[in-house]
C-alpha cells in the first residue's frame, strides 16, 4: 500500500502537467494572444493602445450600459468616445499601426449583465 501511495505522489506532478497541456491545447491561437477581464460599473479601466492612452468606464442607465472612453496622444487634445450597449453588443476601439503592422485594439463587450474588456496580451521575451 505504501509503495502504491509513493507511486501516486511521484506521478501527480506529471499528471498535473499533462492536464495543463491538455487544457492549453483547447485554447485557440487567437485566444492565446488575448485576455479578458470583467469590469464593474463606474470603475475606470486604463487603455494603452501603442501611442494612444486613456481611460474607459461604463454606467448602468435605463436605455442600456453607457460606455465612455477618453483617449489622447501624448500632450494632444483628448477625444471622447461614447456608446450605449444592449445585451450581447460590443464596441471595438483600435489604433492603426505602421503599414504591415497589426492594429492595436480593445473590445468592450456586454454579455448579459456583465461587461468585459478584452485586450491583446503583451509578449515579453527575456
């Protein structure tokens, strides 16, 4: 019995790693480059899209969820963007890059009663 227990303990890290690798294979390549997080009403979310920065938040209103994003470039004049989201609607904010580069973007989506912000993950090479 003790030998079986030791074998189980020794195999546990291998089984855990296989489980993680199996789960990772279910994630599509597009998902691997993005992360989503749920946000609360009135809570400002920082937006960084290359050289454009700002904040976004939403409020609960009778006609839908009001999303407001204020963006600017360095010391440039700010630009405000507003949208009202109904359930299962989303809005994308993007900034073009140089020719051949992928545009940088975030998506703010309402799914039922929750709002999520999806943005690309940063690729860090050490």
